C-alpha cells in the first residue's frame, strides 16, 4: 500500500514536471543550484563560472525559438530552494550573458572591419593595376600581373569576411542576445 502511494506521488510529480516544462519556452531541471556552475570553480554563486553543459543545453533549447523575449525556467526541488541564492544566481547569469553578448558583438564588428579593409586594399590593387596597364615595359607588365590577382584576392577575401565569416559567427551572437534579454525564473517541483 505504501509503495503504491509512493508510486502515485512519483507519477504525479512527473506529470507536474511535464506540465511545467510545457508552460515555458526553455525549462531546465536542476538537482541543485550547483548544476548551473562549473564543478571546478569553488567561488561563491555571484562569481562562479557558468557550466559549459548548461550553456550547451540552453543553446540547444533556444536555437529554434523565434525572436523575442524568452523565459528561462530552472526547475529546482522545493526542499532546497533559497531565494537569496536564486537572486544571486539570476544576477550572475544576466551578467554572464550580457558580457558575452558584448564580446560577440565586438568580435563581429572586428571581423566586418577587417573585411572592409581587405575589400579597400583589393580595390586599391585593382585601380593600381588598371592605371599601370597603360604603360609599357617589362616592369609595368610585371606589376600589372602581380597587382591584378592581388586585387581580386583581397577584394573577395574582404567580401568573404563581411558576409560569410560574419554570418558563421552570428549564431553565437544570437544566442547571447536572446539569453541577455531572457527572464530567468526559478520554480519548484
């Protein structure tokens, strides 16, 4: 009889968990608050490094969510919840996501700026090659032969950085942008 009651309670607990999971866009179940942080970092919650596992799970969960605000719900056993810790953890997570969003934004700007410089150098080489093409002589021909491919290479390399390399970096930027704006909640289960 006792086993049957425990089994029913466990089933109800599982059903409640599933209902909570369906209510939000991103829900993660934690055994303890330590699941959020790196196992190797002994510092207090307001300074600890965020777990790579948590970041990967969150990234997977938000990858296909539409643009807009996200609720990140951490489901924690009710017996271990401590509001003071939760407030510290929320602040730590927000700080982490905002910091990394800014880093990703800066990296993207650097890549695009490098691309623009390569593009400008390519245009300069092409203009130089066009200008010296009108002159005759061995050295002018050699400079034309060297300048034309250098111009095309620099031109396309610049465009590649601006459009292709920057796009490859944007999923990380989009993840941190979504997470920086996410509402972080703790719920009991």
